[in-house]
């Protein structure tokens, strides 16, 4: 895992070359703080690419989950299961569990 270090925003301008070198060549992550509170991070392009890929994977999972939920709701509406009471749902679950055993 990449190391990180924190630098106050007031010092960034004076140390920007060092910050860039540490990130680009040292693989570090730099957290810039203001009033002692972390505000932003400087990361390498490789880290940014990994974050973008993770975002894309998460979005794809969300789309698949939304599609699956839509399909479940449509099937429930077709079969009338969307009209079941809580008690009937509990009975269906119990029956399905018994059938699995």
C-alpha cells in the first residue's frame, strides 16, 4: 500500500515540486490539510486510473442490481406475489427453506 503524508495548504506552493516528485516517482499519496483538517489528496495517475476502474465496476454492479430488482418486481407482479401479506411472505420463505433441506 502506498504511503501518504500530510502537508498544510500554506506550505504546498513552496513544496509543489517535492510533492509532485513524491507522488509521481515515490508512489506516495499526499494529503493537503487546512487548519489541521484533511481537505484534498494528490495521487498518482495510476491511482486515479484504479479509482476510475473501481467506479466503473461499481456502476456496472448497480446497473445489474437495478435490472435484477426490476425483473424480480415484474415476476412478482405477473405471479401475484406482489400482493402477499407479510404473513404469507413468511410462510413462503419457510416453505422454501424446508424444500432446500
